[in-house]
């Protein structure tokens, strides 16, 4: 009995450590899993830090490039300013030298001789007239007077410019700004006449669209709505690239009709500037005329440019050119769909348009 008891106690003593080992293994596994999770978190944090460091490095690189460019621009401006100051000093010195020189004696005023019978004899040749100011100086002075509101003086200077320099690249601008001066003074008939002179004398001017638009606005102010509508609905304007490719510009009116809450029918007309390139421009040149219906698909372009006077200009246009653009001539003045118009998808897209009905715009359709 004693031997059996001792043997059983020994077996129990051997079994207890195995159970404890299993518990330790489980704890170690839990700790290992926690450490693995922490390692993964640290790896993600390290990756995020690396991305942030890269972003900061890229930002610093961009800022450094911007600062270098700004510094270079500032140096260029400083150099230009120093050059201008030097030129100004030289001009002042030259002016002082001229002021210190004695003034020339006044020339005698020529008097027409009289014969013994009391008749006036032919006067001697008069001194030649003084040369006009340089074209850029005269034009800039006229525009400065216009900007200051000295419209009468600006008109005189612009007219002097046209008398002396009728065929420079600023002559058409001078004629246009004469109209603007009259318009600003409320002398609308003279403004229309000035813009008519521009349309007649400078048909290739880049001021033609502005002149037509301002002429239409002025005619509207004069109560001549039908004439204003004619200007808004002018024929397409065609110009050519250096390679001989046509570029067409025209105004397009779109109608929108609906019934309001009170049951009254309402209608609104919007006017859009359209610019066409490539083969569609050839169709516009050859077949599109004022008053004809046309279906267009294109992209909206917002152009910002500087005119000859240094003013910032913004223009919104419908751009037609490229694979995603379409232009289809519809029914209206001139007959059915024009020859050379795109087929296929463009025709199907325009099926809903009133192919046999002329577009009509009333006198109230002028966009004001």
C-alpha cells in the first residue's frame, strides 16, 4: 500500500509542469502576436513618415524653384530699373545742357510785300511745318487722354494720328477708339459713324468683332433695334493661318421656350461667339450665311489676352475643331443641309432640330 501511494504521488508531480508549460506557451504566443501587431503599426507609421518626408521635400523643392525664379525676376527688374534711371539721368543732363545754351534769335515774321498799286504780291515761301510726334508717342498720348476722360482731346489726337500714320498696325485701333470716345460722351450717331469707318477702311482689323458689337449696342441705345439685330447676326468672318487654313468666326443665337407657373409662354434668346477650325471652317466659309440654322458641338474656351493697348481682355467662345466637334448646316435661308457637312453621328444628333423652319428673332431678342 505504501509503495503504490508513493508512485501515484510521483506521477502527479510529473504531470503538473506540463500543464504549466502549456500556459506559458499560450502567454508567449499572445505576447508574440501583440509584438507582431506593434511591428506592423511601426512599419505603417514609418511608411507614412517616409511619404510625408517626400511630400515635404517636394514642397521645399518647388518653393526653392519659385524663390529662385522670383529672385531672378527681381534681379531682371532691378537691372531694367537701373537702366531706366541711367537713361533718365542722361536725358536730364541733355536737357540741362540745352537750357544753358543761349536761345536763338527770333526769326522775323514774314510780311507780304505790297506793290505800288496797293496789291499784295506773292508771299515768300513759309517755313516748313514741324514734324509730327513719333507714332507710338502720339498714340499713347491719345489713349492716356481717353483713359483720363479727356475725350475731345483724345479724338483730336487720334485723328492727327490717322492723318500722319494711316497705315500702321495701330491705325485701326485709333479709328476704333474714336468711336469709343464718342460713345463715352453720349454722341452715339458719331460713334456709329466712326465704327462704320473702321469696318470700311480696315476690313482685316482684329477690332472688327468689337466694333460690330459696340455698334449694335449703340444702335440699341438709339432705339434702332432692327439695325442692331443685323449687326449681331452678321455673316461669318473668315481669316487664314500662315499655312492658308481658314478660321471662321460667327455669332450664334439659341432660343429657349417654356411655360411659367402662371401658364404664360416665355422665350429667351442667348448669343454666343463661335470659332471654327479645319474642314468645318471651310464649310462655314462656303455655305454658312447670316440667318441660317446650324447645329454645333464643341468645347467652351475662356481666352485671356492682351490687346495692342496693353489691356487684359477675356473672351468666351465655342471652339469647334478636332474629333469631338461637329458642325451641321440645317434648313433655313440657303436651302437644306449644306454640302460638305459631316454625316453619321452629327446628322443623328441634329434630328430634333427644325430642319424646314427658318430661325426668327424678334426685335426684343437683342441681348440686353
